[in-house]
């Protein structure tokens, strides 16, 4: 099988990204342009601004990915692009550009599910390290700003199939990190800041009650309570309760004015560093941050390992933006080892949104000649199966 060089393009949220990956196993180039500065003043991603920023960045980002890889538009074998899920307007920028390139260059076009991309970030890096021996069944936790999903992943011939056995009923885990950080005046995005502040607080200070899943969701109305479409056990998540509990703690401990002061002080610093955050956080805040992160990590790890036991999986993948979290990684490694299940993560740059994962997920489709039709469009709620 000759090598295939795939140009990946990703624009589903607030990162414009392009990458060249060889045969799903080697990152040749990987360029990510973050829109952090655009959205930061709003404390979250503004969809309209995201589309405009993608439009500005897409051409230079793809050019740089090709130049870094010492490739040209003509020398790549296929173009892969994220179809969804994500912000429709943002996705359309990447898709329109990828279609134009494929049409003008007469190259095959491959549509990729963003969530499948996150899973393939792990596979890509394991292959890059020379690890080609993957033991099935594989359970993948995709945990990011928009998603908290558990998938059983299977390889059939060259292609992959996925069965969802758990999802969040309300907020995604990354969304909870972002909302809690915003609530505490720590800015946006919250995950990386909370990650760095948590070791400076006492995680045993605030006890959060375990997440309770009260209402039945759409799938359960069709099938049994706590069951998948195939009548197998589900492991769902819920993070809006912990966010409300943090809010209540802030109110009962009169933290409002300190939060406002901190928020203003941090807004005056162009690129705040950990010492700037620490200088503006009291012990009460640091303890709350540490306790919040501990509760999030225990819930994510606890449910994922319970699912791993129920489905008797041999291998765990943990991927998506929140997989960059230090305490989450350490806890998964420690508790996974106790259960005898190896846990694989992508490196931190490939945990958050990037296009190398899109180019890697496209490779099995390239082998199967699974081309996208020229009239395919963005799907904001694309399901992975
Ligand atoms: O995968 P990603 O880049 O974009 C989405 O597909 O959503 O994930 C972004 C999310 C944000 O919510 C961000 O706060 C969170 O991942 N995140 C983290 C960390 N780094 C990013 N959460 C916890 N700890 C981190 N170190
Ligand atoms: Zn993502």
C-alpha cells in the first residue's frame, strides 16, 4: 500500500486548523489558529464571530500546513474536512473551502465526524509511537467543551463503527469547567486555568453531592430505563447540578465582590500567567476550584470505569479538550491500572481541537474510497455510529 498524504481541515468551533498526516500514522504538519482573543471578552464562543474568524484564517492556515509539510496543493492525495457536530456557520467555512480545493485540484474529498476525529487522535499517536497492537473491545470517552460521550469502538475490515453507551444529559464536562471559571471571575476558557489552579487548593474542602440523573431521556422513552438502543446498560453524565452547587457556594460564602475585583484585575493583564491568577485568588476560591475539579474527575473516571467493567473492555481511550486535564489523566492512569485496563490519551496538543485527528480519521475512508458527495453540507448535530 503506497503512502497517502491527507490534508485535514477543521473549523467546527473556535479553532481554525489544518494538518497533513501520512497514512493515518504520522503527523507531517499540524497548524492550529486559536480564536481565543476574539471570544475572551465575551466569556464564551460567539458563533457569528467564529465564522468570520474562520473565513479570515482558513487560507493562511492551510497554506502554512502545506508549507510546513513541504507539500503543495497538488501533492496531497485527498482532502478531509469536519462535517459536524459543531457550529453550523463555522463548519460551513471549512467545508466550502475544502470543496473548492477538491474541485479545483480534482482530488477526493472526505467528510469526517469531529468526534471520530478525537478518537483517531489516540490511534494516530499510538501508531506514531510504533504501537500497532490494539486490544479490543475499546471504550472511548470523548470529553470536551461540547461533548461528554462514551463509545464502544470497533474496527471492521478497514472501517470503524461506534456504539454510544453514554452521553451528558445537560452540560458537557468542558462546559462545566468553562462556566465555573467564568462564575469565579477566572476568564475563558476555564479548563486550563482550573487545571493549573487546582493543585494550590484543598480538594477535600467542598463536598459536592454525586450527579443525579432524574428525568428519562428520549432514548429511554423508546427503550428501557438506563438502556441503549440495543437494550444494553447506559452510563450517562450530568454536570448542570455541580455548576449550580458552585453558584450556591459562592452566594452563601459572600464571594461576589472578591470575584468582581479578580475579574477586573485579570482583564487588565494581557496574557495572565499562573502567578497572576494565584495573586488574585484567596484560599476560599482555590479550595473551591480544587474541590470542583476533584468532583468532576471522580465522576468522569468513576462512570467510565463502571462502563468499562459492564462491557468488559480491554482498552480505554480518553480524548477531547478535557483529556488535557492533569488530575483527570493521573486518576485515570491510577484507577485504570487497578482495574487492569490500559488507558491511552492523545498528547495535549492533539487532545484539544486540531486537524491532524481529522486527517487520521479520514484514512480508513480513503482506503475504502468513501468519498463525500459534492453536495454534502454541515451537520451541527451529526451523530457518530
Ligand atoms: O476538544 P475541544 O478543544 O473543543 C471542543 O470540541 O469542545 O475542547 C475544549 C474544552 C473547553 O471546554 C476547555 O475548557 C476544555 O476543553 N479544556 C480543559 C483543559 N484544556 C481544555 N478542561 C480541563 N482541563 C484542561 N487542561
Ligand atoms: Zn473537539
